[in-house]
């Protein structure tokens, strides 16, 4: 079977867990004997219109999505309007699909590729499954921050949802790694006629994962982008208030982040905190072997963080915010803390360390 995967970022432009999940899905399809091609975005490269890489069959479509956070709020607002009705990108995608003739297309995050994509798939009568990663169909930011939940219920968000709901209609199947995220969409009238499945990620090593590490945790680990909504400053400030020269915190950067320099400055005050990266997936796998516990201190509602799957596969217990779909992933040796609550986070770190 020929399968097309679509996601807004991929390969060298990857930033976070969603891109890792798409990569693992592509690899899994290939191992099962399927032909796979991908459609993703990249910043416009002057003088280079080549669409495919040699390592994987990838069609890149030029988009400003990768650099969107560098622009003003006014620019981003107008860009999002254009992205909803991106007829130019829809024509490019239609041409690719007509050439490839896939039996199945699995779409992931389509912001940057344009929300006309489901319309194209329906017109071409291609079987379409959509994989949910975040709330970008409910709000253009794709994020809901703890304490700001009403942002997805205001008038502007409801207009946006009416448009994305109309364009997406009902794909053949909707797949969500968490009940929480699927319910968020169903409550707002999305995907009424779609088959729906809650399917946690399949992570390498999960089937043969060793027992969670025994004994007190001394070496704590954060993996991710350095953004304020990821709770990085909550974590740094909490850790600096904990006594214990034997305790360490490693911050492994995946995909950079707009708050990297601020984080480096904050971390300098404590020699026990080290910041590494940006790192590749393989490099972070090595660091897990030297760590005792992963901390996921998110201030934003997470769907099903891939870092938690990776920690469990490596036998690491997890301390995480009680937000979004995170509680669905918690195992017996993991701990949840109240989101944004520094004292609760400190208490959970000390509990894991003793």
C-alpha cells in the first residue's frame, strides 16, 4: 500500500515531539512493507525548488510557518487567515497527490500546509485519517495555557473553529493519543461522522522496557523546547530552592526555543544545573541512561507528551503537571503536581529524591 504522511514540520526542521511521532510512524509503515512519502513545509530557499530529499521521499512546500514566531502579532494574525484559505498550497498538494496516487493519507498538524488540505483529499476520493496532536483546530496558537482556558471559548476562537470545522468536515478516521484531546474537539462539534480511536503512541523500547529505576533519584532531566509555557523557569526556580549538592538537573534542548538565552542566564546561578544542546533524538536517548527521573513541568495543556513515552521506555519515572492528557500516561512510580505550583513541584522532587 502507498501511504502519504502530512505534517507541517519534518526532518531538519523538526522542533518537538509531534515530529518525532511522525518519523516513528513513517518508519513503522516502511517496516510493514508499505511505500511512504511525506509532505511538509520549509522556509523558502532561494534558488532551490527541489522538492524531494534523497534519504526519504519528502515533498517540501515553502511556508513561513517555521519562522512565524519571529514576526509581529499583526503579521501572524494575517498569516493565519491566509493559511486557512491557502488555495496556492492546496493546488500544490493536489498535484503531488495526483502524481503519487496514495491509497491512504494520514494528516497530522496542517498549519502551514493549509486547512484546505482535507477538501483536496475529499475531492480526490483519497482515504483520509487525521492524527490529533494539539488544539490548533480550536485556536490558531495551538496552545492553551493553564489559567487562560477561556481563550478557546471567546468569539474569535468560535469563528475560527467554525471555519476549521467546515473545512475538515469528517475524515474517515480521527486518531488521538489521549481521551482529553478527542473530547475537546467532540464537545465543539468536530468530526461527527468520523470513526474515532484513542491510540497512544507506539514508542521504541516500550514492549521491552526495563523496570523503573530503583532507589532515590539524584539526576533529574528535562527534555524539550525552551519556551516559558513548557514550565522551564518554574523548574529552574524550584530546583534552585532545593538543598542537596548531590542533586543535578540536566536541561536537554530539543528544537531550540525563544527563551533559551534567558534560561541560560537563570541556570548560571546554580552549578548543579547544566543546559545541553540543541540535541538530536539519539543524543537525548544517551542522556536518559545517565538520568534518574524526567520532569515535565508544562504550563500548557499537553496532549500526550512523547517525552513521557520515551522516559518510560528508558525505565525512568516521571514528575509531571496535572494537565490535559498527561494524567492518562501516568504509571505507578510517577508523580503529578499541581500545574504552576512551585512548592508542589519542590515537594515531588524531594519525594523522588528520598
